[in-house]
C-alpha cells in the first residue's frame, strides 16, 4: 500500500509539472474565431486574453451598430470556447484519460 501511494504521488507530481508546462504552452497559442460571415474576426490567447478584433469596414455603419455588437459578442464567445476546448484537449493528453476531480490542478 505504501509503495502504491508513493507511485501515485510521483504520478501526481509528474502531472503537476506537465500542467505548468502546458499552461506556458497554451499562453503562446492563439485561436481565431469569426462571426457574421467573416465580418468580425477575433483572436484570443490560450489564457483567454483578447489579442485583436478586426471589423470589416462594410459593417461600420450606424444602422448596423446593434448587429455589429452582437457579432462581436458571438466572435469573442466562440474564441473563448475554442480556448477551453484547446485546454481540455491538452489536459486529456497530460492526464492520459484519468478522471481527476475538477480543480485538482
């Protein structure tokens, strides 16, 4: 039992080290999302920080303001969803499919 506990602790330490590396790698990655058929393009880092928002000049008219706001929200939310999916995929690789309780790392 003691040997098993030691083995488990080593695995957890290895995962924790891997988590730190993964977080550093995610910080360097960028996801891109669009909305409005490409009228809005948003880039976000793997740390959920917005890097850029590009707006097609054709939609920059006052009568389009509300629609433009909705498209920006949609693109930002999609970018953040992609970051979550990317992080989950990296976590899956790191834990090898182990079902660990949320918040363990």
